C-alpha cells in the first residue's frame, strides 16, 4: 500500500499550552475590547493570529545562533546572510532590517512621495499603510476572480494585466514602481503564477517602471508554481525562486514568515541607485548597514532558515498541514477562499454570518465567536483592516471580509487542526443565531485593526 504523508521533521522540544473556560474567555475578550490582538498569549489555546515570527526554528538554526557574530560593523553573519540571499535571488545589494514593515519604511522613504500611485495586487496592511502615510495611493489591480471565494482558480493572487496597463497609461508620471505580493495575503494567501510575473515584467519594461516583490511568502508561491503551473513540476524550489526574482528589480522581506525566524527582514535589489537611496534611511531608522535592525545571531539563523525552507520536503510539510485543515472544513461545508492558500485558511465571514450587516464587521464578529467557543485566536482580514478611505473617511466595504486562521510553521500537530475545525463547525452550526456584530468605539487613522476598541451589539 502507498505510505501516508508524514512531516519532514521530528519533535525535540515541547511547550505546554492551557485550555481555558468559557467564563474566563468572556472576561478576557471584554477586557481586550473585543480586539484579539489585545489578548495576552496565555489567554489563548491555539494561536492562529499570524504565522509571522511564530514558527519553530530547527536544530541547525539554533546551532547557527551560537556562531552569530555581533560585531557592529562588518559582521561575518551579515556576509553569510548576504551571500545566501544573493545566491537564492540574484540580488547583489542587501540591507537587513528588523522586520518586513521596517524594510518597507526604509525603501519607501526613498521611493514613495506625496501624490504617487503605487499599483499592485491587494497591498497588505503595512504596505498600504506605508504608502498612504506618505499621502500616496495604493491602487489594487488584482484579478477579479479573487473576489469570488468559491471559485477554483489556481492563481487568484495574480495582477490583472489590463488593470495594470490602464494604471500605467493614466498615471505613468506618478508611478514610482509596481509592487507584487507573493503570495497575495489579502486575497487569501493566493499565489501568483510565473506567467503573470512575466506579464507584469513586460508591462513594466514597456512603460519604463521597476518591480518590487513583497516576498514574505515567496517560497510558498514557488511551491504553488511547481505544483499548479505547467512546465515547473520537475524544477526545484530553488530554481523556481531564482526565476521568480529574475523578473523583479528588488524585494522587501519579512523574514518572520518564509525565513523561518522569529524576527528579521531585509531589502534586496539589483540596482545600486535603490541601494544608495535606501542606505540613507537605514542608518537613522534601523542601524548600521551590516546589521540594520538585526542581531548577528538572528542573521545567522535566517541564512540557515532560507536554505532549509527552499527545499521541497520542508515547504511541502507546511502546505500539507494547511490543506489538511481545509479538508476538514470541506467536510463541514464551511466556505473559505478557494483553493486553499499556503499559510492560512481564510473563512468567508460574509457567507457564514450572513445576518450580520457589513457595518457591524462580520469577520471580526466571527473571530470573537471562535475565540469564545474554544480559545482559538484568529485575525480579521476585511473591513476593519481596510481602514477608512483617506479622502472621504468612510469605511471601505469593497473588498472581502475574511477570518484568517494562520498556521504557525512546525508548531502544531494535525490534532490541533481537528480542534480548530470542530470549533469552527460549532460556530457555523449556530450561525443563524448570530445577528449582530460589533461597533468601533476608538480607532487610529492608519492600521487601526491592531489597536481598535470595539463593543458588541
């Protein structure tokens, strides 16, 4: 008989987690103003808030940390990391930062100015925040298929070439670069095809623009190209990664995802002028050029993590667990963004809580209900995260309203996936009883979902 699938690692250390009572959770979520970001970690049983920095490092990564060089200037750990990034991506110039949003802050401080238009595929929250805080516009050019969560299309994260070319024609003099998020998180962790990356590159060349990849989950994107796109089944993940980045001019990276570390990020580019421009902001914002915002030991661990995660067995184990959870939701008929993405399940809250008006934030309401049910912490990727329109100050209800359940890398077992699925089924079974949501009682101007205060209605 064919052998069943098993993880590509074995467990060497465990961390205890505690179940709580419904009464405790009701008290804790109220004290957190119904914002799951404000919960304490020990008030959470299974944490699906994010896969950013929450993974387990390998024995080789921990060993590398012991060899980290903490020299302020010229750290050998930096050059190890730089050589690894250059070998994987082809980018010669590298600037380390303390995480992905710091990479955006440093690079966008050089590139983005008041009145600019930055087209891309569903800019994530920090990307949009860094653009809009500079009085520029993040213009979404994602394919329309991404809006239909039940449509089975292999590359729903793609940029729509027609939308992009319209933007390039209309705003040519205002566009500093094109940004492509791989995978497309806001659209449900959906991948971008190699063919689409070629189309974006061709349009960029036609209109004299450069392309940046928001690369936090570039390995997951390479995996989907290998398993879903014609012509790539026999290529290695590293070969696909190299081809992907050959179509870009630079990248920002949150290493807390596909870098398999708990903190870190970087900028990499093939263009010296971008490097020189970003350098001016790295030193005052992050630190000296050979450590940026990172310790030497973290750079050493990141170099190993990038090598490990671009091997097929490692990334396949990660994707298979997410697919396992998706299969359980299929059994229960729970609607999510299909096909399942690489790092999370994105439950379609508008379809689950159809009685909750959009003005009362169905996805946030669903996240609260799931926490109350079983102590599982998810994250709203929807109407609250979308922030208000910077001009009209009205809530933006044009996109999807999703409950994201992120799966931390190498942390939970499939037994935990079963608990998540069963708890979500319990909420789903009583969905018709949930008719009211939440209202905002306090918010910040940008990226409000991190600190927003809510009341239940």
